[in-house]
């Protein structure tokens, strides 16, 4: 569940992005896993979804190895974009600001910090993701 005020807008990195709608001081928790709010699925439940639904779900979810569950953030956190130079430090349980973030700045994280094999699990070559990494 998001813990800071954010908004969605078009991203220079990729598609829609998550942007700060307030000043966020360094070390502020910006998101925290909330099992009563965020939706979780087992691999078996995910495998029982139609292929197009599973593909959409994987686009916005992450795999939490500790819980052995796929988690999808029900709020706008799912629109956070990937960067190798993130301003958000992510774990499967919580995210925090890695530095001061100005209002209007896009929030970005490194997907592999909370799911080491994020790209492989989705059959994506991380080299094909360079436009997101480099912000092109």
C-alpha cells in the first residue's frame, strides 16, 4: 500500500509512470506490503488463469520468495518503472526513498532488487529492457 501521495502521468521512461505528489525525504517508507490490501496468488492459482490474464498479471506483479506468492499491488504502485539508477530502494516487504525526492519527480526502482529473476521469470531478456533502463 502506498504510504506517500503520488499521481500517475506519462513517463519519459516508459508509458505511464508513478510520480511523487509531495516532497519525500530520504528513508521515508513509500510503499509497504499489506496482505489485506495487496492481492496474492500461488503458482497454482496463477496457472489456472487464462493466458492473457496471467500475462497481464505478471506485468504488474512480483514474486515474493519468502511467501512463495505472486503479489500485485492493488494501488498505483504497480505503475512504478524500472531503472538501474533508482530513487526508490525496494524489497518484497517495503520500499523507501533512497534520497530526497521532489514533488513531480518520477519514482523508479530496480525490479531485480525485490525479485532477483524478475526478467527471466517473465521470459524477457533484460538487454531488451535497455530503453527503460536508460530512459529513452
